């Protein structure tokens, strides 16, 4: 069982990770 705060932190980190994996490649594509 997660504590609520640790779960929120985990989900936030997961969103940041997904954001980096999805968005950063786009930024590299458009930087050319």
C-alpha cells in the first residue's frame, strides 16, 4: 500500500518521465 503523499510523488515523477519521453523527441525533431 502506498501512502498518499508518496503515491502523489510517484505519479508526478511518472508523468515527468512520460513527458520527457514523449515531448523531448519532438523538441529534438523541431530543433533541426
